[in-house]
């Protein structure tokens, strides 16, 4: 999988819309359901007193391991996390 450098630039409206579409598609009662919640969730991850492993916060993002998304492609998975 090709590496895409992460930018410090704010997300564009199109990028925010795409994130929201994915959150809408994969949401459930226990998952992060919108971009504002995602922002707070990720801020808590990076500012907490201890680092978390990807598998732990990734599962929490989607409401548990049983709700992990089935991405159409590795590219979609990578775009979401980039």
C-alpha cells in the first residue's frame, strides 16, 4: 500500500463530507456518528495520559470489534485514516 503523507492543513469541505458519509454508512448506536464527535474522539486519544494501541481505539471508534467496517477497498480504508 502506498504511503500518503499526512498534511497539517485543515480538511477541505469535500474531505469532511467524505468522512461524514463513511461515518453515516458504518454508524451504529455505540459508534462515533459525526465529524464533530470524531474530532473530539481523536483529540482525546492524542491528549490522554497514556498512548493507546490502534486496535483499541479503532474498535472503540466503530462501537466495538463486532462493528468494524468492511471497507470496499484498502484505498478507502487508507483514505479514511489519512
